[in-house]
C-alpha cells in the first residue's frame, strides 16, 4: 500500500485524535446560514463534486435543481444520492450538457467539480448566466484562463469561491491567528512545502472502445484528445499534463495558497523550478515524479518539493508546509499543526477537528475526507456570506488565480529551464517571449480559449 492510500485510510478511520480548539472559537466564524433557499446546480458529479455539494446541503437550505455529467451512470447515481440527501427529497434534473443546464434551470449557485481543463469555460459561462460559483482548485490549466476567470467574475459581479479550503480549516485558522499573527514566530524568512504521497497513477491500460454511457469527446472538451484507455475518473486523468498541471497544480496549490494567506503574500517576484520523470518511467504518465520549485519574495523564499517515490522527509507531515521564524517554527498540514519555539516557551500541538457527532451522516458517506469536511462546511458558509453581503470570500477567484498561476509558472520554468517573472499588469513573462507564448494552451476546436 502506498503512502497516499495509507494516509487516506488513516483519515477514514479517524485514527488521529480530535481535539476541540478551545483557544479559538471557529464555530461562529462566518455566522449563521442564510434564510433564503438558493437554487443550486452541480457540474461534475464525481467524487469531490458530490462531496462539495453534500457539505453545502449540510449547512444551508438549498434546493439542488440540476446535475450535469458526461458519464450517464455516474450522473444517475448522483441524482439518486442527492434526492436522498436534500430536504425536499426531489430528484434534480439531469443533464449531459452543462450549457443546456445553465440555460434551462437558471441556478443561483453553481458548483464546479469537473477536471481542471474544464474549469475556466464552465465558470465563465456560469457567471454569464447569473450564477455565483464555487469552483474547485486549481482554477485553470493555463495562466490566461485564470486572468479571464477573474475578469468575468468582476464584469458580471458574481461571487466566485475557490475550493482551497485550508483557509477555512479550523486548526489552521487557529494557527494563523494565535501563532503567526500573534508574532510567536518572529521574522519569517524561509518556508518549505512538500508532498510525498505516492499518488502518481502510472499504469499502462490498453486502448479500448468508449462505452455508450460515456461521452468521451465532451469529457475531453478543449483538451487534446488522447486515445481512450478507460474511464478517466478519480486519479487517472490527473496523471496527464493534457488535463492539468501535475502534482504542482494539484497539491502545491493548496499549500502555497495557505502560506500566502498566512503571510499575506501576493505575486512572487521570481519563480524557478526543476524536475521531471526521474524514477517512474514505466507507465503512460507524463507528469513529473520529482520536482522542486522556488517562489521568491523580498527577504523570503518559499520552497516546494514533491516526490511520488521513496519516503517523506517527516512521516508526520507528508503533505505540509513549514514556516521558519527567528523565534520558532510552525509545521502545518490538513491533519495537525506543531509550533516549536527556538528557545524558551512551550510547544503547541493541535489536531484536526472532526464533527462526527454533529454530522453523523459523514460516517456513512463513501470516500469522504473526514478531515476536510468541517473545513469545506466553513468554506461554504463563507461563500454564502459573501453572496449575502456582497463582499469577497476568503478564497476569492483572484487569490485562487495567483496561487494557481504561480504553480503553472513553476511548470513553465521547469520546461524552459530558467527563472520566470510574471507581470500580471501586462500578462506577460518579463523579457521572455518564448515563455509568454506558453501562458495560453492551444484549445481543441470547436472550443475557444477565453483569453482576456
């Protein structure tokens, strides 16, 4: 069993102790759920799309009016599950074309849980249709998609929350408030981030006929059309750069976004990365199995490292961030945090918060990430609060764009073999025409890139 599966089994069994956060009250952080019942639609009814939707149903009086998926089997199963979970017990309308869903059902909120290569077009079309949007991370597969998404959210004055829910993770909120913001670390001049999960699916399945219940052409959409070698759901599609940005785009975006939030960081002044496929060369996968990236700020370096082979640097923190300050060190992950002072003072340890007693249905939900459920619920409440009050959510699309684009730029640095400096004002890589040309990927027709 690989490290990724071991960690997931640990989460599902709830082996880690759950401590109440007495020092920081997060329960009322985003206020009560709105009284209004919002009409909700979900595009992409796979694992995390349904998980996000079920967390929203738990915290707000919503009516799920429509679901969309190009896999009819997955779509029908999701329709039955939603009818059992939502209060009205009504089965949502089912669609295989998201544009038809938007036109016919006029949802007020749209959740997007499709693979990365679809996020930009679907988010932009949803805000054009008048919906507020919750879109999964990373927000885009190229930098200019992200710029177009921010522009659309602002043009149509819609709230767009990104699924970087570490900003709503109770123990990490406490760490930010009571350790980072309180000055316990002192001056912070170095950050390390990592992921050592063995999560790179590296198989060699044979090319096969597309099943009649699955619209592979529509699933592929604007991405290159690969030979069909099986249902791409869950982790198979993530092993190809055609649909995303590898582990940089999948896992670094979470930790880098968390660090930027904790330290109030914007765009880095320079990004450098190196890596490639060093060990796992036997399968079809074309994402890097080994990569290091450096995000440079004035007086601060943020370093990312991932390996999909070997062991983690710290088995307690296989996917994590570490803030190094002159007075102490803070290690954080989805599961826990540890503050270690340099000299005098007490160590502080807190574990993830579970809400199994409050939401016992969590324990019956297939493939749920129990550690992430409370964070996603808070994230949804924050999203709704921004809709109600007309403000920006904690994971606003612009913040999601910065974090996503920086991870994409790291991949471009690895590809070009040199440091890159992105200028968001001109939407170019400074003094680098070759890298600038890589900021937008070619689209497969008839889909058109939403370049701003």
